[in-house]
C-alpha cells in the first residue's frame, strides 16, 4: 500500500492527535488494527508523560523573571538561588540528560511496537521509529520567522546565561553590572511567558499531517510490504511512539529505557516530517550539547544519495533547540540517525503551524521518502 493512502486513513479518521489524549490512543488503535489485519503482531508499551511542554517552560520562564526582578530589587541571595534553579531546569529540558518532566503532572500514553522477522537467520536489527502525536501551534513557529528558530534559541540561551551570571556577580558585590546583565534575560523571559500563554489560550491544535502523520504513514506502509516480502537477514522493529511533541521525546526515552539493552547493536532510523520537499538525513540535533548522527549511518545515507541521485537526498541538521525521536539514542551513542524533508535549508515545511494539513502533503514527496527508508533496509540487508 502506498504511504499516502495510509496517511489519508489516519488524518480523515483521527485528525489532530495531542499527546496523552484520547485521539492519540485512537490513532494507536487504528494502526494496531491495520497491522493485525496483515498478520503483524504488536506490543503495547505503556508509559507516562506530561501532556504538553507549556507547564515546564512556564515554570522555567517564571523562575528567570522572578530572579531578574529580585536582582533589580537588589535581593541578590534570592535572585541567585532562583536563577540557579531555573538554569538547572532549563539545562534538563534542552539537553535530555535530566528528566525534568518527572517533576510535573503526567498522564498515560504508550508506544506501539511491531516486529517483522527476516526470512532467514537474524544478522541485523533495524528500529524504524515515527511519532504518532501532533502539537499545538505557537508563535515560535510562525512561518514568517521560523527560519530564525535555531538562532533565536542560541540567543535565548546566551541571555539567560548572562542573567544567571549577573545574579552571581550581584551577590559578589558587583550590583550595577549584575543588574545590567540580568535585564535582557528578564525581558526575554516575560516575552516567553506571553508566548506560552498565547499558545494555550489562542492557538489551535495542528492536524499534524506532515508532522508526523507522514512518518507514521511511511512506517505503516513499510511494515505491510515487509510482512509480504521479508528481508533476508534483517529483523525490522517498527515503533510508533507517543508524546514526542511534549518538550522531550518521551516515548523514545521510554523505549530506550526498556528495550535499549536488547537492541544495543541495532540501527535506529527515525522518520519525521517527510511529506513535503526533498529528503534529508540529519547530521545533528538538540543543544547543550549538540548530538550528532552515527558516522556509519551517515556514510550509508551518503552512499544511497550517490546511488540514487533522482531522490535529491542530502545532509541537513535540526535547528539548535529542536530534536527528533533520535535524541535519546544519540545521547547514549547508539547507531542512530533521523530523516525529514525540506523545502528550505534546515527547516521542515509547515512546522508546528496551522498549515500542516493533508492538503499540503505531496504524495510524490511522501513516496520518495518511503523509497529512501526501504532502500536503506534492503540495500544493506
């Protein structure tokens, strides 16, 4: 079955799929039923997650605002403590190395796992992963300014770092310098609170046809084809994750915690946002520190690009501050890489915006991305 038909079924039956919601669960059930109809057994892996990144980021932004206000009021001890706490939370959110989300109320979600065995002896395992959930739009991803997302995130990190430094300098007796350094980060954090409030009160949930109905469709259609014509020596795990859009790829982290030891030698290929534009394999993502795709997988994608110039397959990178489901595997140095499609360098089309609807997905581009994924599996089998 072609991936676009799979996408139509998902979008017209379910629509938007907020993390931890009934719609996310119904999408998972729809995928599970389709797989069972084709004789593919599945495993449901429950986990808990925050339903949105808004609450954690409100706490972080509010912490920086209160730290800045305390600095301006010369309450240096209070300012320093608040800024250090806010910085620690900020680092946890953007690095993925500290599970800050467990400090906040969580709800039930789950990953759906399907395993397609090879015809003969297993000599290789590949985990292909795509997230089910979609997100709410926000001003951060306004199409007029989204190309500056990575740059603005770097600037934000710098200003918040200067705010924290300013509170420490003020505590050390350099009050004037401390207040000057604290002011820009305080104003930025006030703006952040406005953006988060505007997101929750004024912005709609995104249909998520491209992000990531497209990845789900590619993975679902791929599993159906592999069930009909298995690979010779490659066992394929298809993992449909929940809660990728909540500020950390919660479903992918949950999968790594439970299955990581079993799949330590596997290859992880994350398919995200592949419904419009030319396919790109992603060399880096995240921030503090930046995480890089495994060199072996980068080399294989470069070889695919050489063998199939008609696909226009090229390298790219996720903007600073953004991530995919590859993040937990890159942090722990698994063989992992992600791919998406682009119409402009470094930015996927209709990213987290109301224009991410099925009418803006190209059947041809979706099928081209599907060919890339399947070629990676078959040509290295």
